[in-house]
C-alpha cells in the first residue's frame, strides 16, 4: 500500500508572522486561517493523513512546558537552522491535563480524511531537556512517557488516527541500555493505543540501529533518507511499515516526482513492508511558505504516480 503525509510544523504566512509580532487582537483567527489553508492543500493533493499544521507551536517541546517543566534558553536542533527552547525539569513531571489536544484546533479537520499528529518521543524529549530533578535518566524518560501517554490518549479519543513520534536522538544512544530505555518509553505510549503509531528518525543516521528498530513497539519506522543512506536496508526487513523521508526541508530545490517515486519503490522492494509512506524529512516551517506548498504538491504528484503504476 502506498501513502503520503507531511511531517512536523507548517510555515506561517507573512500575514501571520506580522500578526505575531504585533500581538494582534485577531491573532487566533489568523492562526486558524493559516491552518485551514495548510489542511486544504493536503486534502487537495490526496495525502493519506492530514497532518496537524501546528503553526502556533513555537517548537515541539513548548506545549509540554507546564506542570514541572519550564522554558529555558534557545538551542539548535542538531546541525540545522531550526531552534527550540530547552525544557527545564525542576520537579516530578505530571500530566498536562489535555493542553496538547486544545492546541491542535481539531474542529478544523474534515471527517472525511484521517488526521495525524507529530510529537517528540520520550527519549528525545529527555535528552533535549535540562534535567535538575531526576537522578536516573530512565526515570525521567518513563515519567515523560506516562505524561505523553495521557495526552496522546486524549488526542486519539478526539479522532486522531496516526501518532508519529519524532526521535532524532535515538540513534545517538550510548549503549543498549539507553536504547532499551528509549524503546520502553515508546512502549508505554503505544500499549493499548487504538491509533497507528510510527517512529520517525530524522536529522541523524539511523543505519547503526536498523536491526534493533525491529524491537520497537510501533506500527512502522520512518527514516530520513537524506541523512541515512539506504545501504543496509535489509536489516529493516520484516517491519510492518516504512515511511520514506525524501522531500528535503533544508533545501528549496524542488524534487522531481518521477525520481522520488523510483526511490520509494526501490526502498519498498528492499524491505518489503505491508505499507509504505512518503513524507518530508522534517518540519516544513524552515522553508518559505510558497516552497513548502510546492513540496506538498510534489508529494501528492508522487503518490499519484505510485498509485497509477500499481494499478497498471
């Protein structure tokens, strides 16, 4: 089965950028208008899941920064030009009581198309934070997982059909114990969850943990193939689903749908999963809006090619 969806936060329009600078009285209305346009474009291009655009999220950790988590200083997301404010852990982490769901503006989604949300995996969250409370990182990871599990359950109850956990830090784990802690955190989230779950590893090379990823309790694995070279794909053989990160969010060069479709088919042939998705390599928010829109159009055109060739 072929599918496609975008990953992460969508860029803001020039009107929205100006409104945030001026703290406009109608800021929420402008946020919603930007979200509507991003959702409508995804629907128009026939994407399999409509991704929550999240233009009002300053970074993927910020909405979680309440109840024991404070906002720290700016830090760079690996070797990109994207930044986040470091979460500061000063006390035991507790539930956010549905704050994440409130920020997603779920009433904007059409009931005709399934929708998805991208959230940080617990290990990436823990390793990106400044921990001043927990003596054992495993305890921090598992408390983050418990907090996120409650939030995600609310999101799924609201109709979300795909949770994609973003885990760029996982390939950087120092040993099997850390990797097992990362997987245990994910397991705490996915156990008993009625929505599909994918773990997406971008920014860092994931090839060194291909074999271990088969033990992760998710429905599929996403790989950023602009960073991870597909030379050891056979070690992923046996996973149920694969998401191919091939639309480069760090480059305004426009990919050619036929070439991307060829790459997707090559990867699928090597792994032989039950389902294959195409996605962006990360958040499109780093691109100017017109370029991000074009990337989504390319994604839709690529999916159309894949489906047409399947039906021949």
